[in-house]
C-alpha cells in the first residue's frame, strides 16, 4: 500500500504519461490506418522467481519471421498497457504503432500486477525485474513468427535501467532504445534532475537551493549506510535540523511541491528512499552496463523532461566511447516531457491537462530507427 500511495502522490510522473481520451482511438488517429495485426494473449515463466507473467503479443500481418521488441515500462506496478493513475495507456499506443509498421511487440503486466503472479513491493528491485524481462526475451525467441536475431528492447525511465542491465548480460538482444532511461546514479546528477522538476513546478530559487542541501545529505547517507533502521533514524535527525532552519515562507511553499521535503510527506518519502527498491536505483552504476553494450543504441529525451538530456546524454556518450560502440544516437525531442507528450512547461500539474497519448514524432523516430536496423529501410 505504501508503494502505491507514494507513486500516486509523489512520483506519479514516473508512471509514464497521462491520457484523458480513448488511447485506442488516438493510436488509430496517429497511424491514420486501420488496426491490421494479430493480438495474442500470452503467458510465460520466470522460473528462477517462480512467477508466471501475462502479456499481449502483437504480430504484423506479413509473411516470414519479423523483428520484435519487448516493452519495459517505468516505475511502479504498471500493467501491460502502461495504464497510469489518470488512465493513460502509452505501452498500448507504442505497441499498436510499431506493429502496424511491421514490428512485433510483447508488452506484459509487471509481476504482481494485472494477470501476472508474484509480488510487487518495495523489496523488489530493478535487478529482480531484469529476470522478468529476460523471461520475455526467451518467450519471443520461441515464437516462430519472430526473427530471433532481431529482438530489441524499449525501456522507459526505470525500464531503461532494466534494459541496460539485460543488454549488458545477454547475447539475445539486437538493439536497444532508452526513453528517458534512469541511468544517472551520481548524487550530483540525481539532485540536478530533481532541481529541474522543482523549477518546472514553480519552486523558488531559494527552495531549490535548500532542497539541494537536504537531498545531498539524504542521498549520501543512503549510499554509505546499509543499515535501514539506523538510516531512517538519521534521516529524521537530518530533517529536523533542515526544518528548523527553513524560513516559514519556504515551509509553506514546500507543501505545494510534490518533490520537496515537508512535514506532511517526510515519513512516506523516507520509507520509500530507504527501501531496497530505491537503494538499488541510486547505487547501481548503469555506466558500467552501458560500457559493455556494443549493439545499436538509441537514446531519446524530451527537452522538458526532468531527466534532462544534459544529465543523461553525457553518461551515454562516455560509456559508448569506452565500449567502442559507434552505432548509437542520442536525440533531444523539442517540447516533450518525461512521458514524451508535447507540453509547455514539463510541470507535474500540466500532465493532467495533456490529451496527447505520446508524441507522433517520438513514435516515428523509434519506428524508423528500428526499421533501419532490422530491414535496412
């Protein structure tokens, strides 16, 4: 329950995008063609975790084995369609678009979500979820409709982190796409990403500077103290000192900002940050995984994403130089937020007002890049 509450109230932005209208209708409109592909309900096993994963495989109407992609969604208990708090279904939109353009797609309910078995809570880390992703790859390899040498990954946000781990440790992946991949783990990088979102949400410069102080202390504590009980005690000590020094006007301001530390959210926030789930997120060095990736890689970020291109792309560029990988592209897409929706500010309050499922530009860039790397088109 804690995880669900936190995701909805504090980090709903991580759950991909938001939709008001019918996602299937919008997807058809974006493609301007009728839905013409097979849609198959599937199940497969993660034997190491004794979990049955359920999903949907969409296969284009064509003869012969086709390229395929496994969709790996972002943070939270996300179902196969990527359904979020406001009902958006970005995974459904991506799957429909890609399949109508000749690319099979497997999307799945995360463990403990939808029809998949297992448990999804704060004890489950991204490392655990890589096993679920590998199980999906193994399933795709078993399908006669799929070309086993042309299986790729698309990972959004935390899904990008998972995708890099899988790609670095598997010989089954032909290419990888990172959509605002959560690959930054340095304290400075994480603090900068939060500062970007606070600024978009209208935080004052003073509020942002105070937040950097306490966030630095909390992140350093988490990275150097492996004792959860001692950590939570020290977190409250740090907060008490912070709150005592915070001017009254900034205390009032903090209550209006989802990502700022306040009296109202500190317990929920500390419990989340002190979990196995979050500890893995901020301590796992994705640059090491990326530096082992020699397959084609495409990394997309929105201009108004809190995971800003200037924090993400340098990590990728450096890792690709170490791996010797020349076939990689980093691309900033204008006026898009973390969910790849066209927006004005990137503020969290703006998400509920956006009716666009996902930018047609983002869909087309992904599609054309995949086709170029699978069919030569």
